[in-house]
C-alpha cells in the first residue's frame, strides 16, 4: 500500500491540468523560507496586502514602528495596532514551525484572534495565506507513514488501535485521511477549516467554497470518461458563469474562471472516452439538446462561444469530422 501526501488542488474534480498546475505553483509561496527568501516574500506580500487593504477598507497609509521603539510588544501586536492585521498574520505564519502538523491549528486560532472584527475582504486575503501555509505544513511535516500503511492490515489489535488514534490526531490538527484498498492519502482538511472560519469571509468566497464542495461530492470525470450527464455538466458551467457575473473581481474569481473554462472545453470537445459525436459522425442528440438549451438562455462567455460554435456546426451539417468543427477556436 502506498501513502500519498495529496495536495488539495490536485484532488479537485474536473479541473484542467492548467488549473491544477496553477494551484500547485501557488502552494510554493512558503516553501523554504529563510534569509533572503523572507525579504523577497515580504516585498511580494506587501503588494498583495496593500491591494487587499484598499479593497477591504483597511488603512492604506501604513504606519510602521520599529521593534526598538516598541520592544515591549510582540511584533504581531505592533502591526495589528497600526492597522496591519494582514502583515501581522504573515509575520506569524513565517515564524511558525512548518515541520509540525500542530502548527496548522495554531494558524487557524491566530486567524480568529487577528480577524474577528476585520472586513470580509481582509479575511479572504488572510485565508489565502492560510491555504498556502497548510500546504507547506503538508509538505514539510513528518507523518507516520508506517502506521498508516498498516492500518488496514494491522498485525495486531494494538497496532490497529494505535493507527486509529493517530488518524484521530490528524483530524484534530486539520488533516484528513482518505483510504482506498491501494493507498492512504493525506491532505489538509480545508472543509473543516472553512467551516470554522467561513463566517469571517465574504459572500463571494463562501459561495465559491460551496460550489467546489458540491462538485467534489460528485466528480465530473473518471479518467478520460465523463462521470456525470451532459445536462449536469452544462448546469455546472452555468453555475460558474453566474458566479463570475455576481462576484467578478473577487479573490477566487480567477480560479472560478479556470473552472468555467475547463467545463466549457469539455462541453465543446468532449473527452477521449466520452466524445460529443456518435457513431454516425454527427453530434449526439443529448449533446445537441444541451447546446440548444444553453443557446436559448445564453449566459456570459459561454453563451458567446457556444453561439459561434453552433454557427460552425450548422454550416457543416453538424458533422464532427469537418475541419472547421475539428479545429474550432475561441
């Protein structure tokens, strides 16, 4: 049996490889922080924090007080007092020990301490930091692989009980264990963290998490095959379009757009084992029905792209093998 340390981004259903890579690259923000890297990240986050502060209504004119001038106060308290809770949280996370899984619940508790009265947009930005931090803890902490491997085929009742206690400890520290006959996968329990902190965040961020959770309950694809109906695929696509209309410019809008684009690509080009065309070389009846439904009630980017694609299809007798259909671009 293999034990996998599973990034959250790669577990999300139906994200394109580009989405997964983008999320994976975002997770490297806190990797190997030391010396010069802290300075670089400090400069990067200053830009992020200033932008978030303006959106959230946090004072855009930051007042900095040196440690020597206020050496009786913790660094976090100094920055909090002068209007910089995001900078305070960044400093706190940088100094936490990412090799210990207990650091994740500590980071969650500090989030509540710093942001219990903050504007929702500020909390959104802080949660993004917390997500990144959770992934670096996942990467750097030591997990008892041997104990988890033997949880299913425990050589003794004592060993099995020890494995169960260890899994409970992981849950307590906001890590979850997913077991299959072949593997044991560990990842941060972002659902648990969101349940704990969701009340602090904006409507847009909470809505994003709800949509993602619904999709994860029923993944849209298994391998190269569609695992849901074409109608359900269209429903999810429209859901992300409505999200982008209502929450354009919010923190998770770029990822929502990537999810929308992945669904749209799937709807137009199909999957390897779930093509949009039938044996006769024409668009399948169920796919055509979905297209007609979306064209009757067009929404956002999807409506525009599908109108162009429908025009190409109709001009080529709805035959998939025609070059104009095969090489359709948008």
